[in-house]
């Protein structure tokens, strides 16, 4: 997925999640029979309303879009469609600076996840990831106007806005801490916790505040590293995938029709007996594990060169470079977010970082995460 920044309406950032949620509804809409036809008509009508709301958000008619989606939430019984509306509303309200309603929606998802159902926990993590990404997008607006959110001498209006953002971030931190204590959800919650703590750390009010969040950030990273062995043995959960899906895997590509047609048929053989297909099948690729920030794992770091064009135009800010560290320690850049004039310099610097070949439980793995580069004049 491309960056959320540089004049792109934030609502587009959640399109893959929305399409994933809508897919079952579209499938149901293809059923036959009178009752199915009625349900399909209702679903199509709701989808049309959601599409209109998306268009309104795209042209920055945020209040009109929010009203349409709130009506959808209030009128539909289908949980999937309601979740779609909720995720879109979070993006719209954060874009509009309505943190009160954003937190209410997040709290609702947090309470519903207590049902211990896969759907509800996936919805919460999607909502939490949406909140964090929406805040990042909102903060980028500051930088586009030449303001650094970490400055202590900003105008009162900006300070008030940032204080409300800090409060929302701290609520997500508290929720992630709570979920990390629940059985089977430790790694997912820690991945979220590390991500949101990084944003909160970037908005420190003072040196003391920075020290506090730096300590929590490092603690979360240590806990997450300790939890990786469990993830390697159990596999990645759908909840974590919902939050980190925008980090693509450069090693995986779609199969061509020829590859699909020539794929050997599955054969059953007695235990301990290798079939011909198994004998020629290449070894499985190392597992890809999302870890949040990659900083602190490097054996060598490189500081980016400040682009002259960015200096001339007084462009400052933070660039987040998404990358994958392969089983040999090589850095693969997948995407970046932040001021356009600074991205290439940050990506070039990230490519020059070196890492020890990652492994979990003695087995090679690939790590997906990000590196943050701050540019100051």
C-alpha cells in the first residue's frame, strides 16, 4: 500500500481492510432465492451508501461522510458492514481532529473484543492500527506547514491539539497493555504497543516525559523479542496481520497460470516415504515475522544525507522506512512515509544499515519492520 501522506485522503489507507471485510457480504449477495435476494438488495444499498461516504471523504466533505457512516452503523445489523463503517469513521474523525468520537469508537471495539471471538479481536486491532496510522497522517499535516510536532514553542492551538493526541495515544497504550495479559494475544498486543509507544515518544513534552516513554518503549521491545520464539512455533495470528498488512513481502509474488498448471498434484504416501513431488520440492522459505521498529537490532547504522532541495525549502520531519531483513541480514526496502523530499535520502541510508542474520529458536527468519529517520535543520 502506498503512503498515507502528501494530500491523499486518509480514508484510502483502509481500503484493503474494508475490501476484506466486505468480501463475505458480496459473496452472500450472490445467493439465490427470495430471502437471499432481499438480503442482497439490502447489502447492496448499504454498500452504495458506504461508497458515497468514501467519495465524500475523498473530496474532504468530512462531516457529510461521517453523517452517512454513522447512519449506516445505526441502521445495519450485519456486523461486517458495521465494522467497515467503524473503520472508515475512525479515519475520518482523526482527519477532522475529532478525538473524542475517535476514542469512543475505539473503546467500543476494545470492549467488544472481550467476547473472545476472532472477529471481535481482529476488529479491535484493525481499529487500533487505524488510530495510530490516522494520528501519523494528522501529524504529517504539521510538517507540511513547516511545523515540528516535537517543538515546545508551538502556538497554543497546536499545543492543545497535540495534547489531545497524546491522550488518545496513551489510551491505546493502556488497552494494548491490558490485552498483552490475555492468553494467546501477547505478541499481537506487544506489536501494537511498540508501534504506538514510538509515536508517543516522538511527542514527548519534556526531557522527563521523553525518558519515561523511552523506558516503556525499550521494555515493550524486550518483551516482544522474548515472545518471538512463541510466534515462530505457533505461527502468525490474523490479528497481527490486520495491523501490519501494509508491509509487503518482496520475496513473495503471485503465481502465474503456467506455474499453477504445472504444480504437482498432492499425493498421499505412507509415513516416512517421500513422494517424487516431495523430493523435488524446494525447502520452505524462512518465516516472515513482523517486529515493529528494527532500530536497535543493527550492527551498523548510517545517517542520511540531508537533501539540498529539502534544506532550501526548510523541509523537516520524520521519514518512516518500511523494510524486511532477510535471513542473510540484507535490507530490502518495501515502502516509506514522510515528506517526499526526504524519503529517498532515508531509504538510501536504510539500505546501508547492516544486521546480523536473524533467527528464532535456531532457525533463520525474516523480520518485517521499520526504521525512523528524523531530519532537523
